């Protein structure tokens, strides 16, 4: 008879499979009879140096899951300040102190995909990459794209690297990276209810809230209810 943890993992994998066309993320066991060691995949976000690449991660489920986060590292080599260019180890709050039992393998994979869109050189896993991103963001973007082509199968392309200079300037000045592209005032409405920023952002991603270009707007009542339910562990 399977354990409650194994039943939960199996349900999560079924949910991932059924929603793959929508979410883009996927995970499956390496061996059919072992639900504690998985491989996950996801496409890189568009309009990033990684665009067009497909990334694979190794996922190990600890004994204390879901009360402790999955142990995840990148199998695909990537040039990113929050991922070791040597080992694939990841620095991300939601896979550490920010983990909550209401999160899932799917939300972990979605968080990694967002990390490719919103790198945070202020809290690096790879100091060399972070230094390049902060001091020469255009060179960082070019090298990140070169690695995406070489290791992740991304198509070579010319793209505007000047925006990375602007984005890094923002990163140096404030904590906007924590908000993952969502408007701060929008997130703070829930933070003011007593929830943590990272939990609110995760709930926004889970529910599918539109970033609206980083602009504030009024959420529909149904979305408010879904977000609150997620934050309270009811979803």
C-alpha cells in the first residue's frame, strides 16, 4: 500500500501531466517504481536570453515532503546568477526557507521558470555570474544566450541587450525582483493582510494572475477568493 506522501506525489504528477499544455512544465519518475526521484522539464520564458531553450532539472523528494521542499538542481547547464554554472545548485527562497506545504512540484518548476525571467544577482548562487550581470549586464545577456544555444537547444538569434542594463539598474536600487514582475501595490494588498511576499507571489503564479506589465489594477472578486484560498492552504 502506498504512503500518503506517495499518493500526494502521484496526484501532483497527474495534475502536471493534465495541465502540461497550459503550464509548459512536466515531471516524471526516472524509474517507474520510484516516486522520490524525478526529472522535470520546462521551456525558457520568451524575451529572455534563454528563450527557445528546454531545461531539465533533477528532483529528489525528501522524507519530510511536503513539509520540506524538493531538492532540485539543474541538469542543463545555464549561465544564471542564481544557479551554479558548475553544479546546477539553485539559490531560491521558495526552495528553502520560503517553502510552504501548500506548494507543489508544479509550483516549484514554475518558480524556476520565473527565475530565468527575473534573475536576482543580489542573492547569488554563482558569484562570477552575478558579478558579470551587475557590472556588465549586456555581456551577461550575450553569454547566457550562448549557453542556452549550446546546452539547452535554443535557436541563435540577435536580441536587444540594452534592456538588461536598465533591469540591473532597477535590481541594484530596490527589492523589485521579489515581486517577479507583479505590481508591488497589488502584492502588498495581501502582504498587509499578514501574508509573506514570497507566498503571495507564489499564489499569484498558481492562480494565473496577469502581470499587466507591472501596473496596478483591481483584481476580480473570484481571483481574490482563489488567491486567499491558496494562501490559507485550501487549494
